[in-house]
């Protein structure tokens, strides 16, 4: 359970980094939820990311995970924290803060539990993106075992549909278009 929470929590840091890289440095965390099974990350942004942007965010996050960079944490006086370190929510921090550094590319003040290397996270798969209020967006994602289970489920579903349509998985879209066109034609004739 703890390892799953560590994977999901560290993934929120990576997702935040990828969001800022694709959407801009104005993106700030506006809340999060980390459970053993999933993560939810709320962030400030003025519009819905496009499908292309979401795909790029997911790809960047997974590339960072695959780098298997070390995740280090250390405490420093607040005034001595690295300049490129992100602090959240305009919170008030104590005199001493904990910095979580992922491979030098992500530095955030955080007191949570984390993996020791990004590769421990496994796969990150974005499940949904939505608006939760004006100027605030939400991404829900799965990592590790939950991501693997989702990929297996989707793979099995695709192959089941391909079997029912008597085609290869990569031909499902084309075959479905043909069936839908035939259905429209029959409905018009009826």
C-alpha cells in the first residue's frame, strides 16, 4: 500500500513538471489526491488542454519516469531553498523545509512519501481531464499496477471487439465505420 502511494505521489510531481513544460510556467498545483489506486491533480490553467497537448504531457511524464532518475529529499532553511524550487498554495512554511529533488529537473517543497527513483513508478496513464471551476483543471491518472491493469483491460477489450468484427485490432476503426455506414443505409431504406 505504501509503495503504491509513493508511486502515485511522486507521479504528481512528474505530472506537474510535464504540465508546466507543455502548457507554461504559469501552471500551479491547486490541489491533489493520492491513493494507492490513482492520483488526481488539480492545476491552474485558463483552458482545456488539447488532445495533442495531453498526449505530449503524458509522453513527457513517461519519458521522465523511464529515465529512472534518483529522487532525493533534504531539509534546508526556508531562505536557503533552491531558487528553482516550487512551493505550493501560497502556504506558510516553517523555518526549515523539505525539498524533494527528482533528477535535478523537478524541485518542490514537499513533506510526503516518495519513490527512491522515478523508474519505480512504472507507467503513467492519464484517465481523464476536466474543468472543476473557472481557471482550474483536473487530471486523473493511474500509475504502476493500476496502469498495468487498465492497459490489460483495454487491450483485451480491443481484441474482443476485433474478434467480433472479424478483423485485426488495427482495423477496428475502419471496420466499425463500414458497419455504421451500412446501418445508416439500411435505416434510410427502412
